C-alpha cells in the first residue's frame, strides 16, 4: 500500500481503492466503482473495532443480529444511550402507538390547540412539585431532541437576561435625568464617585461630561456577549450553541467561535464554585441623587446567562453530583441572579430511581430539560421547563419548531408518563432495585480485579465501570490501542463478539463503559454481563492482547 499525502492529513490507498476521506488514524478505502453516501467513515471504523454489525430486531433489553441466516440475541446495555427505560419496542407503548395511527391522530397541525402538550406540561409540573417541594409553576417549551431543549434554555436565558438589562438601563436613564434636572436647578453641591467610577469627572460643572463617560463605559459592558457556566467534563449536546457547553475539545474546539463564552467550573472543588462565579461579576455605573449630592454608584450587571448542570455526568463516567456541590451551585446562581438549568435529558425519566436525578441531592432548578425516554423508544421529543417567575411569554412567539410537540410524539409522551407514574411510581422502585442489583455485581467484579477496575459510578440504572489506564500494558496490542484511543471500543467489540453483550464507552472516554438497560433487566442478564466482564478483566490483567483481537 502507498501513503498519499494530503497536506496535514494522509490516507492509505491501494490499486483497487480510492480515497474518499483521509486521516492517518481513521481512513477508510472504498472499492473502485462503489459509491457510499452515508456513514462511510463511521461504518469502516466500527468494523475495525469489532462493532460493525447491523441489528435487525429489538425487544426489551435484547437486540438481534443475523448470522448465517440465524437470528442471534445480543444483551443491550446501551439502550439508546439511556433512552429506553421500558426497553426496545415495549409492547404496551407499541400497541398504543399503533392505536394512535389507526385513529388517524393529527400529527402535524401547527398553530392549533395542542391539548396533549398541555397534559404533558401539567403532569411534569405535578411530578417536579412532588419530588422537589418547589411550588413554582413551570412553562413547557417542546423540541425534538435533548440538544434542542438545551438550546431553547440558552435562548430563553438570553431573552431573560436582555430584559433584565433593559430594566436596569431604564432605571439608570431615569436616575440620570433626575440628577440632570437637579444640576440645572442649581441644587447639586457636589459629585461623589465610588471606586468603579475613579477617573471620571467630579465637578458639578462637568456633569454632562460625567454622563457621557458613564454612557460610554456602560456601553462597553453591555456590548459584551453573555457568559454561560457549566461543570468540567460536561456534556449538553453537539449543536452550534449546546456544543459550547460540552467540554470535550474534540467535539467543541472547532466551533468555539460560533457562540457565547462558557466557563467550566470544577465539581471536585465545591468551595471554589462561588468565588469563580463571583470573578465574572461586572457592573454598570448609575447616578443617585441624595439631597444635594450626586453619587456615582455601581450596579450589578447580568453577565452570566445561566448555569447548566447534569445531576449525573454521563460523559464523565456516570459521576453523580454530591450534595455539597449542589448547594454551592444553587448558592452561586442565587448570588448572580442567573437561572440554574438542570439537564435531566440523560438522568431523568426514572433512570436513577427517581423521576429527577437532581432530587437525590436536593438540587432545585429554574429550568429543567427532559428527552430520551420521554418518547418511549419510538418517538423523538423533548421539553424545556422554565419557571413561570422567569418565563417570558414572548418566547412562545419568537421560538418555534415545525416538528416539536407533534400529535404522535406528544401522545406517546403522555403514555410514557402514565406508565412511569402507575402503581404509585412502581417503575422508579424497580429502577432503583434493579440498579442496586446491577451495581452489586459491578462492585464484586471491581473487588476481584483491583488492578484492572478503578471505580464503579452512577445511580440506579445509569452506571459506569472505569478501567485502569492501559497505555503501559505489557501487551503491545493493548497498550497501543489505549494510546490511540480505541481500546474502549475494542473491548466492547470483544464482548459483543464472544459474549453477545453490547457495551459502549462512556462519552469520549476509552477507559469507562456504560450500563443503561431498561427496568426489565433480569438476574440472568446480570449474570451474563458478569461473565463477560470477568473475562474482559482477565484479559487485561493477564495482558492477553492476542485473545482480545483474535
């Protein structure tokens, strides 16, 4: 094979192939004469790590593939990245979906009354009130995906911030005119300035120059972009705005010029969260008239748009927030006056044993986002909840989506919420119990392989197992895979091929794997998973790279 140089990238090509995409690590060659229009790079890479299979059927926690004309079951611990709290093609949800189509439910009837959307919003309000004790009402804005729900929150937070700026500017304008009138009437004896106004004119005769300087300085502050806060190792989506809140540089760095500034705070240092937030404070200058004295004072300027938080950081090895961190985050938002956006897209809908994972640590949000299991594994839908004390009604007009809150997905969401809440919330109890059983097995494996497994994290049925760094493994095969960032996927390919268990790494990490099955997880499936993990850990412990890739 020859190396074909393409500037800073290169690809491998032989006589029977042509380059369709080039990168020295991920190049895929396509036979001459064939055209591939979708996933040509992805599919080739999946094949290289043993995950290049097509599933033909799905039910419960099982995916099926076909080999040599026979159907082969695969235990699925990925479950749509946590989107299947009731599993693949739940019979009750599927029957309900078929009935909706048979009844010819109007799917798209935009700009009409959407009673199902109102029903979803009412149910969610009741659940949030029950789990958090927060008596505030929340307005619902619907979308199609979790990332869109995050972007809705970013847009609404900016609208809210701009309204606060407008109110502040109006107050400053009113105060300035009162002072100007007093200066003209000759009742002002002196001008005093606080520290932020040092260097500004202070003589009464220079009042107009003082006002001009204040206007100029305030204009420089208000012209700046908002700053959003998120936690280190956060994942909030990959759209233009939401990707800015996702810290992974591989996904975020190419697009940092497209949106607002984000400051990432360390959840491992709760004591530093409030000081870091305070460092972002900015102020506008205002004028107060007290008797015959004009005082130049500083007024807090809302530079922070919102603080986005995942109660369980999915892309960070399924690590839950601690109560001290939750308290510091809430306190920082209260001090700044900015909304706290609790991202429950991954962790919500009962996956952790409660409808809201944030309820485990007493974290109350001003906004909430939900998606994934809201669509029952059949529909694609999401929602952003905004507390009505912050909600701007104009947002319902200036934001819209062709496919959001369509009749079909909304009907499915109503059904899913009914199923979650049925029998006194039995689904949450099952998620907690099955999660405890799965966690006990993972902890047992970790205890038996202390040099291989470094941690088990998570809540309920949102768990992660972290492996030790293998970049210095005595097996050249294992060490090279670890250094090149493909070991996690190769491990997943091995257990799929040998044990018929489907695992995937957590986010961009190559040393953690996820466990997010449905509440229908059985003891037999847990035992099957344990056998796969013990075999995998044995390979890593024994440095048996040949068996891993055989």
